[in-house]
C-alpha cells in the first residue's frame, strides 16, 4: 500500500523507520522529510499545510493512507479537507478532525473540556483583552509562580511561568496586547502544579483506544534541567516512576474520561492523543493535550513498539482498533538529541555533519538535517536524535552518549545527564 507521511522532524523519521518495516508498506512518501527519512522512503517537496497540493499528490500516486506528524496541519483542518473533498474522501487520514485538534490548538478549549468531563488539571481562568482588569485582579488571588498560556499555537513558546506578581501582570498585558499575535488574544492563567512530568500516548478511533509505551522528555537546554525550554533534548521509555498504580489512575481518571468526552461532544478523532501529564503527590494531572505524537518521545516510543505500526494505524479507519494488541519491547529505549550551537536562540545552518557512518548500536533519527550531494548538513536547531536500547536505562544512555561523541559538526551540543536523575 502507498502511504503519505507529513512532516520533517525526528518524529517523522521515527514514523518512517517503523512504517518501512511493515510488510504492508509498499511505497512510503514523506512530505517534505529530511536526510534521514530519505533512507526509508521517497521525500517529496510539498508543505504539510498545502492541502490542495497534497490532495493532488495523493490522487496521482494512489495514496491509501495519510499520516500527519505535526499539529499545524491538523489544527488547520487537514482531516476535514480530505473527508470533504471529492476524490479524497476514500483516503483515510490519521489525525483528529479540526474540532478534535482544538484539544491542542486552543488551551482554553482544552481546559473547558477537562473541566466538563472531570479530568484532573490545574485550576484556571481565561481572559481576553476586554477582561484585562479582571485578569490582573485574578493574578493577585494566586500564589506564585504564575502560569500564563497563550490560547493558540505559538511555536512552543506560548507558556510563560513567572515568579513575581509584577512580572506576571506585565506579561499578561503584553500577551493580550498581541505578543504572540492572535495566538494570545485569549490567555489562560492557571494554578502552578509542582511535580514530575511524563508523557502518555494513545491511538484512538474516537471509541476504542490502545495505549502505547509511555515516555519522559527533557525540555530544558541545560544539564540539571536548567535554562530555556527547547523542543526536547532527549527522552526515555519506560518511565521508572510510571508504576502500575499510577498508570491505572491515568487510565481511569484521564484517558477514559477524555475518550468519553470526545464521544459526548460527537468529535471525530482518528489519531493520537498525547497526554502531557504531571504527577503531584502521587496523582496524575493533565498539563496539556497534544493531538499528535511527541518529539522526541516518538524516537523512544516506536522503537519500543513491537507490533506492526501500519497494521495498528489501518485498524483506526476500519473500526478494528478494539481487537488489536500493541506489544511493547521490555527493554529501555533512550534518545539523546544533538543540537546546533546557540539553540534554542539563534544558530547557524548548513554545517557539515561527519561521523554518521561510525554509529554503532544506536539508531540515528534525523531532525534538522538536509542532504546536499554526498554531504549531510545541519538544517535546524535540533539536528539528530540518537536512540539506543538497553537492558537498563544507564545501559541505553551510555550507548547513545558514546555515539554522540562520534558524530561531529561544528557547534554540536548535547546533554550528558538525560535520564540519570531517575536512575
Ligand atoms: P507547553 O509549552 O504547553 O508544553 O508547556 C511548557 C511547560 O510548562 C510544560 O512542560 C510544563 O513544564 C510547564 N507548565 C505548564 N503548565 C504548568 C502548570 N500548571 N504548572 C507547572 N508547570 C506548568
Ligand atoms: N515533547 C513535547 C512535544 O512534542 O510537544
């Protein structure tokens, strides 16, 4: 079967790597892909947000399944575009409808959803510019630190956590004044939750759902979880503290009511739900929903999925998800991201990467890379994720660290402490 996968990050390379192992996959196209996905299928220079061009491509190449990696096309309604365009309606899309994608696309929508369906999350209120004064007053009722979230997608920068009331009030004025454009026309202010974060993933058809291996990512640039947030510096799976009791509570208090909510609202949801969770005093709370897989979590979740990913995905549109049984590899998988010097601030692109051929016992998942002739070059802040298996977490991490040494490019930086806080 011919498949079209959308996106160009490490997550999409992990998708392409896993899909290309399926005997059901005859031809895999990746739009636009990167230097790594080119080894699993054929890259095509199309934007994941150019729906008419993707639709034409899908028709011309007899595509039978479209898999959406990033959130932007989902929030923009790619599922609905295929479902409502003559000639494309028979091509299933893995991803939620535009309404389902609001769980990620609008923080205010997600918070109201959680409140309606009794899903544990931080207390909150939402404010638009016309209620600035009430927002400023609400902040005075909260203890520090203050959590302010732009309602809409803001390239991962829309959450601001501040220690002083004054800074928080200034930030609220700036956000409602257009700091993140229309994404911060509404701002969610919420209670700060203190605990340890982890990520849980399900694949659902809006009725049945299947749990995938859980993971934990490391978001800060600096060792010891310091410095600014990044897209993710590394990840591990399984998560040592996600024991049977915690996961049982995740299922009954969070996943099941979320699926019930999706049904109660009549939302079409044929894709992944990524629950960004935090454990507070032993109990799980939702920090955020995402309507797609995580990055870099996918780079450890799919290596631990023993089942055929394509078979699982095909069970979604065919309504057979309830009778699939995803199996997890008992080994640990760990990934460490090599990033460009300067990231997450300004960094250079187009720097030659060497040493890739020397990688042993790790899977290199490309993210910000590009092939130019015979040379692979950097093409983004997060360049390459090195995933390894291990009988234990340190075992897996040490393999990735060893290979992180071998890959070379000017300005290369990576965290050497990923995962070791949990050993
Ligand atoms: P996001 O950009 O939505 O992934 O959020 C960025 C990060 O902000 C999360 O991963 C958390 O570390 C932090 N965060 C968001 N909401 C809260 C909260 N209510 N309490 C504590 N930390 C939070
Ligand atoms: N790892 C967090 C994310 O994908 O949003």
